[in-house]
């Protein structure tokens, strides 16, 4: 019988590697706790690391880590707009490009922008535009490119924050920074800043409703919501409370973003004269 050399030769039967995990390594997580130790129903955002000015070729750039979610944003411009027929002569144009790297999550396999990324690009644009002084850049175009390096949930919210930092690092005039925060609702409880497994988890609310997710973009100093995206079915009072919790989460991120921008300004400032 001829041997198929192209076929991977392996055992006919296999066992799960979970069988070989020692009992001491198995942890029982309480129902009220989440996988990373945070609690349900509390405003516990993941620890955030932020830094500006990492891409030398861009006018401004920023990098954010929130748990295992890692993303980078680069800003180019202002420069002459490419579509003059669609440009308001008295205002500039903001262009957002949202991409998931092929290695960022399991379902990605190419650099081609899909329908989900186009929707995220539009949502990012809607959240950022109210915070940028576009009237200061007539007949100009500002490009915002966001690349998700690792997707572990809440990518749109952190993309809003990262893009806002990159715009500030580029010296683009803004009314205020724009910060983002996400929430996953399940019945009477919620998870703020959900991970990828929590976002894709199949939950069933006890009352058959109040199941969905909310992403809020906030101008923290002005205390104004610049963008809101809601998916699923939630009661009106639940949605209002979810927005309030997301606003509280945005304010918790504000000091981290401020410190990252201050450090960027100090690095760019010329040394004092002797």
C-alpha cells in the first residue's frame, strides 16, 4: 500500500492536555468574579499602559495596552485633501482607518479590511470628530490609522482613547481629549471593559431582556458624550445606567492619558539653556 507523504502522520487517538494539569494549578473562580480577578457590577477597568511618540514617521502616534488588548495609532497631516469635491472649504476632513492585524485574533487571516472593520472605522470617526477643531484646518485632511495588535476585547473603546492621544501628540487642535469605555450588560449585572471571551460569551438574561453591549466616547473636561454605540436589547433605565457607568470608567482612565501626554511633551521640549 503506497504511503501518502503529504499527510501529517500522527496518532489515531489523542487526549486533552487539560488532563495533565495538576490539581494545585486548577483554580475555582467564584461566580461573582471575572477571569482576571475583577468583580461583576463594579467599575473595574483593566490596568492601562499608554505612551506617545513611538512612530517616528508619523506626525503623532500613541500605543495602549489594556490587559491583553494592544493597539497602536498613527496620525498623518494635516495635508491637502484628496477629494476636493467632497470637502467643505471652511472646514477640514477627518479620515479614520481601523484595522485588525492578521495575528490579532483567531478569525483574522488577511490584511484586507472587512465589513466589521469598516463599521468600526465609521464608529471611531463619529466618536472623534466632535473633539477635533476641524474648522482650524480648511481644505485639509487629517488621517488617523489604528492597528489592533492583539484583540482581547473592548477594541473600539480603547481605539478612541488611543486615537485621541495620537491626535494630541501630533499637535492637532482639539476641544478636549476623547476617551472610550465599553460595558457588557446581562440582566441586572454588567461587566465593564469586557475581555474578548466575555464579549463573545453566550449569556442568557434571567428576564429574557437586558442583554447587550454599550460603548461610550466622552469629552471628560467638558463632560459631554461625543459617541454612543449600543447593541442588543436593554430597557431604557438600564441603558441610562450603563452610559453612566461608562462615563465613570472614562474618568478613571483620564489621569493615565494625561500623564502619558505630559511625558511626551517633556521629551519633545528643548533642553534648558545654561
